[in-house]
């Protein structure tokens, strides 16, 4: 998950990003970006969704996690 956290942090210019849990809809992360607490969901299709902490509605970002980042993450979580 570290590789995915680093990629998300770089892609969204976040101060912090950390993995929380594997949910039914994808991988769930929390972090801080532009002085706001945010939640990030990476779906099985590799699409990234974001919402401000405490808000119910997810917003699509139009960003997809590269396959090489997903494959590295999958390999590490399988160990």
C-alpha cells in the first residue's frame, strides 16, 4: 500500500495519505490536501474518487491509478 499512498500523495498534491481499509467498493484512504481532510476511494476499475471528510457525496476525479502501481500494491498485499 505504500506505493499507492505515495502515488496518491504526489498526484493530488496532498500533505498526507494513508490506507484505512479494503471496502466493498475499493481501497479506502484518508489524507490532507490543500488544508482539508479528504477521503479517497480507488475502485476496482482503478478510478479515483474523492470527497471531503464528513461529506456523503463522492466526486469523480477523472484520474486512474496506473496499472503498474496497482500491480505492485497487489503483489505486496498478497504476501
